[in-house]
């Protein structure tokens, strides 16, 4: 279902510690998660669960980064 391009985008956007977080959220083994991120074939249901968990982590990370940037701008403008 997911193209190699889809997987590459997810892999490049994920923070470094995310494999362990995906493992904890999904119960899928870390080797299986690494196989998915490296473009190897795994069960479709596992692909889907990893992909959804990864998207949630990326979204959370972007929200956190944007908050930090806004706070930095606010602080620097007030000086």
C-alpha cells in the first residue's frame, strides 16, 4: 500500500528516538519497524499501524517545534 517514497518521507521526518516510541505505541517489534522504514515487506496491518503512529509522532514534533519558534520570536521581539 505504501510506496517507497511514502516510507522515505516518513523515515526522514521522524525524530531519532521514534522507533522505540512506535514500538511502545503499537507493540510491533523494533526489527519489524526498521524493516518497514528500510522498505522491506512486512504485513499490511503492521505497515498501517507503523505509518499512523509515525504520522502522529511527526505531527506532535512539528507542533512542538512551532511553539518553540513562536516563543523564541516573542522573546526576541520584546528585547
